[in-house]
DNA sequence: GCTATTATTCAGCGATTGTTAAATTTGGCG
DNA sequence: CGCCAAATTTAACAATCGCTGAATAATAGC
């Protein structure tokens, strides 16, 4: 078979590529395409709002491939979640450690920045799938059943952040740190969700897609809120 | 038919209560039961994660009643959302106005309190359905398709809050106010979602159900964050 | 080039989905 | 008592759901 034959064949077949492609051809091939399609669809309508056939169609492959590669629909969801959770957790841990080792005295704002920046940078400059992924995480984070998977992957990062925060504000009770993180998480995920609530609310004055604006403000907001909350709890004699 | 006959009949029939009940028997009857059941189920698994039959079973009535009372599944969802949105918006508007009229100089913390307190009070002391309702709102607020209904009902309240905040911090740009509200909304909805993320994260140190703790901290956190953010934007010469 | 293995499609299964037309029961009213 | 309208149940419809066994095509290694 000449090169020409191969090309002509590839063009002529309607359902392209039955059979086995190269093994280590990650991303371009069916498994990666399924993950991409599922990621986007799950982010739009959630787990129950998407059918396996919709995912397969969007990926341009047959439904059965989902069950071959992921066992079932839940397995596909887990695959979507894990694919980006692992590198995110890794880069965020590096960011937090680099911050601690690269500075003399840690600050609240610095710690929060080291925690938030990896996500914002990925959303801004990573491949477009990251935006869908964060929208998906924002959704299931506000879901009763989503807790399991959220905690399994992300709790380590959070505890690392909290340890640093405690060094930034010595004597601050753990309890206050956890509450503060909870508030931070809510704000951050809404900012990363891509829902553009603020655009509509402000009639275009604020643009949710302008993540640089969001980053700067989220930083001073969370840091300021954190300090104010700890101070108030102290003054009230509760902490 | 004697009274006795009626009682005996009511006891003997397995599928209770075919036929027409009193008209203005709100809440106890099928329509209200359907709303209650749907509210709870939608809050747990979202719109797509619940089937009309599950709702009907939970309400103890036949599926067809959903379509009689609400036209279709979306109508049922709208019914669930609106039933509590209207009184909530009303009580929150009253709270905001009462605060403005009852105080000499408005403060950020006071305005935020007037906005948040009605929700926390309803969750704490209102009928249990309010908890499900807030969990539902928290979910769809982080959803792409949820924006429509959220804005339709709640934007008025938000604009009222923002007007007051602008009086509390004269000269603060609208843009900053909208960003601040966005952050506040994220934190607040996560706190009201009932997901108990903070419980597990803090290993029981914080209890999400302790809404009094959450209220106090949310207040100082949001007020402090708001002021810090505005200050930072001013100092950076951007505002 | 043969063969084993892997990736993919095909065709369909039983169960469940949202929805509806029609029958039936009930309460209110004259 | 009998009638009317409202509320509820019955019984089903076509479509779609998640999923699977078997056939088939492409590749890798020999």
C-alpha cells in the first residue's frame, strides 16, 4: 500500500477508523476524545443530564467504546475527574512549597495566591478543557454526592494551604482557618465556574472571563476577610 | 352514609384518597406534597437526576398528577423554585429597608447582615423544606443553565443590597461592589448548601449545621474582604 | 506474511423515561 | 338526591436509557 492509498482510504471511509490505532497516541484517539467530550458535556448539564450516547456522538465514536474503556458511565465520570485532578493537585502542591521556600516570612495573601494562581493560570493559559473542568468541579462541589470525590483528591492541597496560613498568622485557631477556607472555596469556585453571573448582574461592568481582574480582587478580598474574621472572633472572646 | 361508614371506608382503601379534596387545602394535599417531594429530591440529585415517578412515589400520588398540576417536569421544577423564591425575596427586601430606615449611618457589615440574615433565619427556624431549597439554589447557582432563573428572581434583592453598600462606603465604584457581591454569593451559598464540606475537612472541628457560627464569621469575613478589596484597588490606582 | 491482541463498530437487549388519553372518584351545590 | 367540575388513578405510548455479546478491522511482534 502506498502513501496515497492510505490517504484515499482514510478519506473515503465514513465511520473512520475501525480497528486498533497506536497505543501511546494519547489525546487524539478515542479514549482521549471521549474524555474531552464527556468533560464538556458534564460541565454543561451535570452527570445525570448527559447520556452516554451524547458523549459518544460528540466524540465521534460508538457508544460501546465508553464501556470498553471505562466500564460504565460512572467510570467515565471518574476518568474525566481524575485526568485533570492529578496534575492540578501536583502543580498546586509545587506552588505552595515554592512559595514557602522562596520567601522569608509567609503572608496570608501570599499563601492564598500560591493556592489560587495555579487554577487561574490553567484556566487562562492551559488547554480549553480546563475551563470545562473547573465548571464541572464548581458544580459537583455544591452537590451533596460530590463531597466524596472532592475530598479524596483535593483535601491534601487544602491542608497544605492551612498549614501555611497558620504560620502566616501565628496563634490563629485551626477552626477559624477551616471556616476561612470554606468561604474562600465558595468564592473561588464561583469565579472559576464560568457562569458569568457577575456579567449579567453588573450589566457588563464586570466580566467573569477577565480572570486577571478576578484573581487580583479575590486575593485581597479573601486575605482581608480572613484577617478581619480572625480579629473579630478574637475580640468577641470566642477565640 | 354515616360518619362511621366514612371512617371505615377511609381506612379500608389501600391507595388513599382518590377524588377531589377541598380546594384551599394547601400544603397537605397532592400539589403541595408533590412540591415538597420534588424539592427534597431535586436538592439531592439535581433536575436531571430525579425522575417524575420518583417524585410521585415520594409524594404518595400517581405520576400523572404531576402533569395535571404542573404541565411537565420543568413546570414542576419552576413550581418548586418559585414557591419559596417569592416569600424569600419579599422578606429580604423588608429586611434591607428596615435596616436602612432603622439606623443613622449604614455600615457594610450591617448591610450584609440585613441581606444574609433572612436566609439563615429561614434555614434555622423555617420549615425544614427551606434547607432543601437552599441546597437546590446552591446547586443551580453554579450551573450554566441556572443563571436564567436565578437572575429573574434574585437580582432585585442584590441591587438593593448594592445600593446600600454604596452608601456605606461612599465613592466606591459600582464595579467593585459587583465583584464583592459575587464573592459573597459564592461563600454564602456554599455555607447554606448543607454539604458539610467543612465538617469533613476539619474533622469535626467546624460544623456546617451550626449556622450561627457560620453567620457571624461570614459577616466579618465578607465585610472585611469587601473593605480590603476596595482599598487595594484604590491604592493600585485602578479605581 | 502470519498471528495474537487490541480497538472499534454493529445490532440489539430489557428497563426506564417523560408524557398522555381516558376512566373514575370525590366534593360542592342546587 | 343528582349533577358538574375538579382531582386523582389507570393503563398505556413511543422514545430513550445504560449496557452487552458478538463480529470486525487495525496494529504489533514474530
